[in-house]
C-alpha cells in the first residue's frame, strides 16, 4: 500500500508541477519597448516630459511639473484546445478597465538642476478562470471486476489571478552637456490567488439492487499570498544631436514582507490499482496559514537607442534577464499530510504542497517609430517580443509540489496610436495588441483515457494553446 501511495503522490500530484507557467517579463504596455506609453523608453525620445523607466531621462525634462493619468480598457482571451481531453477546450475571457498609472515630475532649478519623478502603477498579470466536465459511458475500469463500460464523471476547475501594484520614486540630473545619470526605487506588492480542483469518478458496472459502488479520486489545492518587495534601478543616458543612447541596470527584487495560505484536500476511495489485492483508500489533507513567502525577480540590463529623423524618431531596445534557480514562493510547514498513515517524517509531510518557481535567462527585443502627422499630431507604432522563460532543466526531476502559472508560450505585442499636443496638455490614445501560441502545451488532466493505472486522471499529452488581448489606452498629460 505504501508503494501505491508513493506512486499517487509523486506521479499524480507531480503532473501539476510540470505544467506550463506564466513566464513573461514584458507586459503589453509598461516595458522598455512600450513606445506608445508615455515614458516607457530607455533612450531619450523627446516625449512629453514624463520619463520613468530610465530615471536618467528625468534630467531632460524642461517642465516645472507634469502629471499623467493612463487607463487601459482591455479584453483578453486564453484558449487551450482540448485542454481537458478531446473536445474539452479550456477557455478564459476577461474584460477590465485598468487604471494603469498616475505619475508626476518636479524639476528643481539651481546651479545643479535635478528632476524628481514619482508614479503609482498597476499591472494585472493574469486573470484566468476555466472549468470543464466529461460525463460519459465508456470502458474505464478493469473488466476483471467491472466488465463492460462504466459511467464516468470527470470535473476540472482552475483559477489563477495575479496583480501587481508598484510605487516608484526616481531622480535624474545632467552630469555633463551630453550625459545624464539617474536612480529609482520601486516598492512592489504582488498578490496571487490560485485554485486547482479535479475529480474523477467511475461507477462499477455490476448487477444488483441499490446504488452501485464507485471509484473516486479527488484533488484540490488553493494557494493565496501577498509579497512586498523593493528593487533599485540605475539609469544612464547619452544625448548627442540626433543620436540618443540609454542604459538601465535593475536589481533583483529584495524581500520586505509577505504571507501565504494553503488549503489542500486529496482522496482516493475504492480504487483497485494494479498489483494490489484490495482497494486503495487515501485521505491527505492540510490547511496552513501565515506561511513564509518570497517572490523573486532577476537582475536585468536594458539598452536602448533612438535616432531622430525629419518628422519623427526611430527606436530600438533590448533587455536581458538573468536566470533564477529553483526556489519556493510559498514554503509549507512540515506537518502531517496523509491522515491515518504510519508516522514517516521523511515522506508523510506537506513537501507535496510547496509553491516553487524557476526561470531561464532570456533577452527581449523591441522596435518603435514616431512620425509627425500634423504640427500638433504625432503617430506611434511599435512591436516587441515577450519571450517565455520556462526551463524544465532548472527543476529537480524528483521534485514535487505545485507551480503557480498558466501560459508557456512566447507573446508578441504591437502598439499603434496618436498623441495630440496642446500648450497645457497632451492627450494620447492607441491600441495595444498581443498574441501568443504554442503546440507544446502540456495538459494537467486528460479525461480521454482515465483508468486505474493513472488514478483516473488520464495520460496528459501536448496540445495547442493561444492567448489574445486587445486594449484601448487613454492617457492625459497636464503641464502645470
């Protein structure tokens, strides 16, 4: 029986640990290639006096003060084809009105001019909600004790919601006529709610009175946490006529505070597994609160170049993100997990409940252009990559637990819009488009072929997944 329990926990639960994840650093708007978004640049682009991604660019602000309020009206869709089995697609849609950013700059005059900027940003990383069911009659259980077809009911639900809110304060000054330096500090609050639930039931095909016996396998896992972190960024800018260079170096996210909660329930009832003389029954359950949390982001280096031409500007940028080794986002307490089992501290603990993460190093690229359509009307167009940082090689192949993510595909973003410039304000609007896809999305459940060997969870395989989103950005910049 111990061997069966080991197999169930290390194989069935580990299926959740090898699934794909949200592993993309650049969002559709706030990143060094978001050329349409005010201030989302590394090199000087002569924008509306609001610069915060590279703090050195604050030195070029000539306005006494400026304020900006940006919102995005966004529609998003994630579709995992045959995500829970043939014909059982997993589809998630969301519609949001997102207050993206409020910021301002203050220029301090004097013999050594200095500009301070501050901002409050919000980034909804993902809103994912799916559920699916298979209700059918087919051959599930072994004919030796349940001949013929059985009635099978499989249900699946997954929710993953992540939001990040950050407060940023920056300062920049000119070190010479062509060279500027800046530094910024960002305090970030990240919140995540994750819920995974799957159940599989097969009724024995036996003749008799009353309700038939049935095999039942259930797994549920709920995790929620908040993490408060702090990171710093150094910025450098070079400006020489029509040529503009920018460089930023961002520190890892330093842990300040955080707390997480876990709730898990796993059970097997009346399942006759191969090579076992009797039915298998298992209850593994845990509720843990006020757990240690530590969410990590890596060191990154971004380099941008902008070149002026008649009527506009051309811009290119790249950002490198370092590797993050395997670590626990949420570390559970070493408490009893399997109920009614003989004491075995090395195995019967909540090691199976940890939230872990790991990422490979990647480099993203972007290109943008602006063009003066009219004396008071500027057009913008940009494209940028958002490469996935998943790497199975970074994980211990014998490891267990859960990972907190949903998408394992590269995403490609485009922005197109205009800026209306007046004496006292700038009004900017545009579309933010994103698309990503893969044919190598690993299912977490497959209701096509449930049987005793795979604990009624089927044999997960690869399928197609895609993500699409469109957003309308409205931004108002007021110069006081």
